[in-house]
C-alpha cells in the first residue's frame, strides 16, 4: 500500500509540474507582448547575487481598496505595446483594444514576476531598464521574458 501511495503521489506531482510547464510554454508561444513601465529600483542583492526587484509604475495608480485578493486589471496598449491601466476587471466584457492582466494583492499590487536575475557584472546594462517585457495570454496570466530600455529595444549582452 505504501508503494502505491508513493508512486501515485510521485506521478501526481510530475503530471502537475508538467501541466504548469506546458501552460507557461503556451503563453510564451502564443501570448501578447506587453510592456510595463518600471519604477526605479536598486539592481543588487548581497545574498542572492545580481538581480533586480521589479516594481511596475502601473501599480502606483491603483488603490488597494479597489482590489480583491487576486483578480485581473484591464489595460490598453499604446503604439509601443506599453500597458496603461483602464480599470479593475469585474467580469464585464472587454472593449476593442483592451486586455486582461492577472494580479495578486499582497500588501500591494503584484503583477507576476517581481524580480529579474542576471549574470554577475551585467548590473550596468540592466540599470538602464525602463520596461518589463511580458507575454500575456487571454486570461491575463503573464510570463516575464526580459527587460527593455527607453528605446523599447530588448536589453541584452552583445
């Protein structure tokens, strides 16, 4: 009985993890590119190495009183795919040009990836980051895929 329970639990964990991976891969392949303006942060951590805590400027314009524990906000995208807050989603139909972005309310608005790890020595490159680049699916789930500068071009080592 112990063997059956062990292998059943192991199989359940493996299937669950793989389903999460497939969902993220689908978001990467088919998601809409969305840029979120970053609020200034310090790209250093003595314990974890070089990384950047990401704070999104869009979160500053939303009152915590409007937010549930988790849900979606509605955003519109400008000509550079930069997201602008429209409203908190309450289940209503979206208008043309509107998109969902999933959030969690944990002592402030959290929009997915809240940190970006990078190779040691690249702090100067990523300190120029002005936008977080996300891929977002139709339900609002997002995956951070990189950072972009003022010119909207991806930041990367040459």
